[in-house]
């Protein structure tokens, strides 16, 4: 496969993720959209690392995966606390967090 095919796939995943973050009101779906964005970055890193025959792309992809795992853990904990207090995970209803 060519590099531009991987870059096109990555761009499509990134755009879907950004659209999901902007449009979604559900906290869990926003977290899933952020994961799509991070996976698009991983595809770019691995594709460029393979193109240059360097392992640095795969190493950075592993760091991104570790950060994504931590983000999911913290994000889901926040969503569960919001659900426990508000009985809803609708992000538009969180006006009291504005300072």
C-alpha cells in the first residue's frame, strides 16, 4: 500500500473524530471521538516511521497508546461521577461548571 492511502485513512478518521467532539452531547461518545483522533495520529506515526525505515514512529505510537489508556480511565471516572450526581451524561447540561 502507498503512503498516501494511509494518510487519507488517517485524515478521514481525524475528521470523524473532530466532528464527533464538536457535535456530540454524550460524554462517552466524546471520549470515543477523542480516541478516534488519537488513532488517526497513530496511523500517521506508524506510516511515516515505516516510510523512513525508523522505529521512532512505532515508539511514539506506543506512548500515544499509553496516554490514551490513561485518558480513558480518567475520562470514564469523570463521566461516572457526573452521572452519579446529575443522573445524565449530557454535556450541555453541565452549565454549573462554568466559572
